[in-house]
């Protein structure tokens, strides 16, 4: 048994049923003398095997919440744990290492490196993750699942909008994450491709991973196990 396995098992025992657990998140933004409260005491969890949709109007704090959950931004208060490991209030380098091991992130701004092909973007994530939990999903298999086998050698700028979204999803899944965090993953997809992507998200949850999707799509809401409504930085009851 490797030296890291007991610590990993201990972390997962502490995590209980949750792939992600966030408690009392606050985030403030200041511009001159003005202060904006983007998150106001947000608490949520995503169970292993669960798909959660986060909905709300523009400006409700959804993107800020997603960034804090992914460790891309630091909350002013509160704590985020993924797979039992604390992500928040750690140096950026430590957050980045935890993110590559445990979190799949798909943002609207994209997650592909411009000068690498789609296949090489996936392979880069494989190498960075280190695969301490066994073999990663094969790059070609991921591309087949998202319907991009014929575009494996394409560069990101050569992809159409829907293709780019699907390539980003394949990259987000490449490290076999504890939790997949996605911001409008089906926003630019046609109906048939949207259903294909939604099936892939549900399959990921069935494999025991957590899925949290920020969305305006009724189809995403329909396949979710729970829906969380955010307004003015708070979860509505």
C-alpha cells in the first residue's frame, strides 16, 4: 500500500456522503468607498452521486459562488471542502494542486490552452493530476463520449461554439474529479447535443461523483436531483 492511501481514505471518511461541502460563504467586492456583497452566508453541499443545479437571475452571485467552490477565488468568510479536503483559505499553489486532483471546472470563459490540440489538452490534465487514484479516463474515449472523435487534433480556435463547449467538458472530466463544477455547459448546444452532454453528466454522477451546474436551461434543471435558487447572494428557501 502506498504511503498516501491511508491519508486519502481518512479524508474520504471525513467527507461522509458529500463530494462538496461549503459553509457560510461570504464574498465582498470594493470599488472606492462602495462595497458589494456578492455572497451572503451561502451554505450548500453536493452528495456523492448527486446532480445539483444552481439557478438565479444575472447578478445573483452564481459565478462568484462557482469560483469560490472551485478554489479560483477566495471567500472572505466560510469554508469549502471537496472530498473532505479543505480548498479555501490556502495558498494559491496548494489550491491549484487540490483543484487538479479533485475538481473538474468548466467555465464560460473556457478551460483549453490555445496552442494545444483538444487531445493534448486532455493529456495535459492527465499528467498534471498524477493519477493517484488509478487510470484516468482515456482521452479518445472522452472525445468519443462528447462526440468529438473527429476533432481530436483541432486547436481550440478551430472549433465551433458547441464543439468548444464539449471539448471543455472533456477536459473538465479528464482528471476523474470528485466534483464537476460547470457554468452553463449546454448554453451553445443544439437539442440533440445537449441531451448527449446531459447524459454524460448523469453518468458521472452515477459513478459516485458530484455534479454542480450553474444554469438557465430547463433541461439541466429537469435532470437535477436538487435545485438551489440564488438571489442577491443568498440561497432562497
